[in-house]
C-alpha cells in the first residue's frame, strides 16, 4: 500500500514523463570496444531530457524555474 502522501503529485520526482507506465526502466547497452577510457555517461534523473535516458542539460532549466537541485548520474567509464 502506498502512503497517501505518495499519491500527491507535488511529491513526484517525475510529474510528466511516461506516466502511462507503472514503472519506468531503461536498459542501456554499451559496446566496450567503442568506449575510450575516461568517457563520461550522464544518465538523466530529472525526467525532462529530450535524449532520455541520457542527460541533455535540460535539468538546468528545470532547476532555474523551480528552485529544484536535480542533476544527472554521471558514470565514468574506465578500461582495466
Ligand atoms: Fe535530466 Fe540532465 S536533463 S538530469
């Protein structure tokens, strides 16, 4: 059971993106041979990127308009 407060839109991190789905998940495949050492992969956490699931910087506009502080999850890829 979801607490009543969780049903209120003002608590949602994602107010708009793919709300027809019960849960949003994305699988990202990376061909290791194509990745140079130290390359950064930025995953969107604001649900506003036009390049979903990758961050396109739109979170900056969202933060400026709302006072929020969301940003991407950055993954630095390294070869061993
Ligand atoms: Fe969503 Fe950057 S655009 S975190």
